[in-house]
C-alpha cells in the first residue's frame, strides 16, 4: 500500500470523527487541500452574537434628518426650550443638546441659544430686536 494513501485515509477518518470540533476540522481540511494541491483558504471569522437585522437599517431616518427637524421646529417657534423641542421631536432632552451642537455655533451655525431658548441665527426674537442693544 502507498503511504500517502494511508495518511490521507487516516486524515479523512479523523475529519469525520471531529465534525463537532470546528477549529481542528478547518485545520485538517486545510491540510487536505494542500495535499490535493489546492490553495489554502483564508480563515473564517466568527463574529459571534446575533446576526444583524436588516430591518433596523431599513427603518432608519436619513442622515441629518433630525437636525433638519430641529431647525424647522426652531423656525416655527423661535425661543423654544430644550424640553419643548424634545417633546415636539419625540426625543430625549440629551439628544436635543447633541443636535444643538451640530446646528449651533460649533456645527453648521444655523441655530443659537439665547437664555433657555433656541433661535435661528441672526433671527429676531419676539419683541423685534436681535438681542443686541439699541446704541444709536
């Protein structure tokens, strides 16, 4: 009998015994592939945990839409406070402040906070002035 055939048969038998042992199984199958002259395969990575659901990304709002909603709400109601914005936009108050950074002076600069309220940048508040002084 040929020695290579005996070793191959032993490896095939061991592969059958180890079907439940994935790591060693992949190693031995890789050895078999090399013996057959095939290129070794790249190791597969196990991501672990639950697979990602595609429905979560399918229902996601487009990027920037919450910021746009924020600016629209401030435009409709100048001086609106964080709690009111949170209620109007159905979000957490902390998230309101996060978006305020994106649309405020640190971000796009469309909105500014004066006192407790949010206003469009350079927009007049309810009493007709821009928050400055009338020094004329």
